[in-house]
C-alpha cells in the first residue's frame, strides 16, 4: 500500500509560486515513496480547504492567517535557494512522522 500525504501549498496569490512549491514537494515525497496530493491556495483559502478535506501538511511561502492543527513548514527557502536544504530536511522529518 503506497503511503499518501495530502498537502496544502500556500503562496500570496495561490497560483505560480504555490504550484512550483507543490511540484517540488511532490517530487521530493515521491522519491521517499510517498504519493502526495496537493492543492494550491492563497493564505485566505487555507481555512476553506481545512474545513473541506483531510489535509496532513501545509507548506507556505506567505504568512498563514491562522494556527492549524497540522504541521506547517515555511517554504520560502525554495524561492531564494537559501534554506532549501533545511526545508527538505524538515519536510522529510515531518513526512516520516505523518506516514509511520
């Protein structure tokens, strides 16, 4: 049975940046043997997604509007390249906890 994670990717507009981040997250998790389902939203869209579905994780490049009861990982490092390794390390640790 494949391991699965549902990930909300958040950026300011909910389009270009969050799609890029979601793609990198999917590829990274895929390499770990985890299938990721992602949705891209702006910070205002997170509450609606949280209310409507089973989400495991939020990755974000914009500040989140609220506190959520699932892990959140700041993904700004993916944009600048500074802190990218730290992002993937945190993603790996978090994903392993969530699927095991």
